[in-house]
């Protein structure tokens, strides 16, 4: 039975999971740069040094290719693109395990600033910082613990004194050690707010512990009567932080997709070349089945990640559902793909010289970042009114 046209028009638009020509061109540019400047050997050498981030690579990505300003409107010097383009960049960065602060600066911090309601608010308070981030002149970090999931309570670890200075402590902040500016959630007499703090300001302490993922170090931040500038006031701070975390979680799924795709491709390549009993190892039926199962997981992860990116780009009413589905699926797929990569490479997969461990560590760290799969499944159950287990 045909539905009335009025009912059909009220149906939400079907998500576009395909890549556009613009997205393919962006992918080619980023992939070519990473192949030239970010081979696994360079990453392995860098994480042994005291400078894990490749800031020269980040400068080229941010300023020359323009990825730092993808989400920033043109009026603030950005590209005026959408979450779909940012997702493509994250796929490529995940596939290279690139040590650059794109997630922390171009996604999380930028999204928090963009979520300030009204053009006047953004132009008046966050506009100058947005311009600096979009141009690549500065790099920022959103000062929340990396495991913080969308919907979490507003952080109360930093307080605002009567004179407007900040004091407190925040642990496990992603990309903070590479940041010039910190976007700090803090609670003051008037309520919650987001504040701009220079990373080298007097009273700011940055301690970098040894993290699991050495290509994206975390940092513990301390603030002792630090001068700060209000970016987003009490009326919008909680909503802005939630929007940033939701955007970050949704786009992180694309990085996890890139990790899984690299692990699958590298494992297939290796098993075609590795011979045992006079035959390529990849010709053994049991391994074929494992790779086929993994391929199906990656295909499903791509659909979930693209759906989340499209929902974020279009402002879909189902964006929270799309993000929860993407994170619940893509996080576990990335870890499984990395585990299979290490195991099916045999002895060489367990060595420090082979890059497989970089992807396993990035996948495990991403599984915790911005909410665990279990946290997102619980959120999804609430969003779709799925009853929980009794007791």
C-alpha cells in the first residue's frame, strides 16, 4: 500500500554511505603525504625519541592541505567542510598510525568552540581562536580525560576563582602535550564554562606519563591560579562540551576503521608472500575463513562509521544513535583486526621492529577513548528504549 506523500516527506533522508569525488581527492592528498613522510620506520624511530609527535608533518597537513580547518566555517578562515571530510582524514591517519594531534585539535577542541550558540557568540569569544586553529597557526586540546564519553557529567576538577583564574587538575588528556592552547572546562561561581588557557602560561603543569599508545600520548594537567579567558559561558558550556564529545566519538569510528583496514590489508599481503610446506600460507582454508570473517567485520564497520559521519554532517535527529552504533562496533572491530594481524604474522608480528604493535596499541587506546563499547551500547539501549536486564 502506497504511503501518502505527506508521510513520505516526513521520513528522514537515507544516509549517504558513499564517498564523494571531493572526499576521494582529499583522501588521495592525505594518503600521498603520509606515504611520503610517515612510513612505519619513521614512526617506530620517533616513539623511541623524546618527540613522539611529528609536528612538521602536522604543519603540512594543517596549513598546506588545510585539514586543521575542515570543520571551521570559511568566515573564520576554515574550509567550511563537514564531518564527512574529517572522517576521511581520520581514516587515513588511522591507517598510518600517524602521530599528529588532529583528533584533539581539529575535532574535539574545534567542535567545542563551534558549538557555542549563535554566530555572535562564536565571533565574539571563540572566533579569534578558531581562526588560529583553522590556519594551523596554533594547535589546541580539549582538556577532558580521553576516556570521557558523550553524556558524561560536566567535569568539576578545575574551579574558577573570584578573580577568574583557574586551579585544579585533569588527567589523561589526549594530544595536550602537543597543544599551544588548552580549552578547559571549569566550574565557577556562575556555573560551568569553557576557558582558553595558553599551554605555556604560568601555573600550568604538563606531566606526560608513559601511555599505551605512544603515537598519541596522554598528559596530566595541573592549574595553579592560571589566567584564563572565557570562551563559552554557563548557558552553553555543557551543551558545547557534549557536542564536542559526540562529534569526537562519531569521527573516532573512522580512525578505528582505518586501523582495521590497514591490519586486514597488511595481513592479506603477508599471507600471500609467506610460504609453508611449499604453499602460500594464505591458501590454507582455515586462514581463508578467518580473513573472510574479518573482511565482513571491516565492511560492517565502514557502513557504521560512514553512517555516523553522515549523520553528524547532516545534523540528523538520529545522530546519537548513529554514533553509539559506530563506536560499539568499530572499536571492537579495530581491536580484533589488530589482534589477528599480530597473530597471523607469526613471530615477526610480536617484534618491536614490525609496525603491527603500533596498530594494536592504537586500537586498544581508541577502544577506551571517548567511551568504551559497553558504555556506548548502554547509551544505545536508552536511546532506542531497549529494556535493561532485570536486577
